[in-house]
């Protein structure tokens, strides 16, 4: 049985670690805020007080952190994973970070004889809680084979996209589509209401046709119930879109629609809605249209 470590017990990380624990794996956990650690320790996890302590005790060490600098610090910084990870061990990053950062970390870990998998996830808090995440993986195929039993406790779809960084490229592509769906949903809800038609009935009418998508299947019931809480926080969506645009510039790829959607999510942050769900970009559309969705 693989010994697993999990670092970063936020909105999704805690649920992922819990599902790994429920699947029977011994799990060692670490988090800057200790409340989540205590919660999982009460359920059978082992407590650690540094990333190095986690890495030195396990066969597979996961991170789930906000951004590229956070992952770099936890892996390469003082008291980090690189100090204690053992040859043959696997580092798995569930964060969404720059592809170039994922490649750099893989190079550094390979010098210690360890493997690295960039394995960002999609599916939000619901997918994390239910163990139904989509996992897109970059890195060594043999390392993926080793970790696959753990991935099966986390998600329903695991795709090996390619070498180091490929998982992050796939996640960036995912976020292009997610942002577009969230903005489009906000537009169609406000458009319907201002045109004098019940948005709930419009959603019912279109979600079974060509407009069908995960967003229309999952988000409207929460919105119509007055719930704009996360989910997946808007400030994280904005961060991911910045990664998309930075990476696109590196490769000379124009992304005009994504650039526009990024501005809308940046507007959310300026309007104090960064902690809301990414679907709450609806609020920016409401402000621009001078209306509020009637529930």
C-alpha cells in the first residue's frame, strides 16, 4: 500500500485528501492553517509540520496550492519537498500553475531520482467531495502507473496528456472553456430576464440542445437558489486566466475571447466579488446591464 502525503488542504485539497484516506491509503497531511489538519487527523490521517517532513515519510507526495510561487516554495524552498524526497518517490501537483514551472520542478526533482507529475484537476468542490474529478496528467508514464490507484480514489477520468507540463497546458485549455461558459451563462440569464422571459425556463429549454454543457447542468440551480458562494473561487479563475494569457504570449497565440473574459473576472475582483463562485461573474453582467437577476 502506497504511503501518501498531501500538502495544501484548501477548499478542494481537504476533500481530495479525505477521499484518499477513505480509500485505505495511509495519509500524512500538512497545511499552513492547522484546522484542516486537525480535522483529517481526527479521521485517521497523520499530522506533519513541514513539507520536508511529509516528503520524507511517504512514497507519493501531493501538493494543492494557490499559484506557481507557492508550489515552487514548498518544493524548492527551505524545509521543502526536495530536501527529503527519496529516489523513486513521486511528486504530484494538483495545483494549477504555469507549464514552465511544472517543467522546472520536474527537472529539479529528477536530480534527486524522483519523479514529478503535474496533475491539475477539474470538477470544482463538488467533484472533489464526490471523488469524480477529471485529472489531466503530464510526466513519466511509469510514475503515473504507480500513482494510478490513488488517482482512482480522487476522480473518474485520468488522462495522460504528455510529458512534464502537458497536464498544465490541458488545464489552461480547460480554463479557457470554463471562463467562456461562465460568462456566456451570465449573459444569457440577464438577456432573458431583460427581454421579459423567465431565465429558469430558458435554461430548461436550451440545456438539452446544442447549448448543453457542464455549466448549464450544474450552476443554475445554485444561482436560482441565491447561492453565489464557491464552488471555485473567482479570484482563482482570474489567476488561472492570467496563466493562460502568459502562456499564450510565450507561444504567440492570440486569444481574443479569453482576453475579454479575463477582464470580466478582473472586474469581479475590483467589485469585491473575488471570494464568490466563478459563476458569479453574472454579477458583472448585471452591473453592466443595470439589473439584478430575479429569483
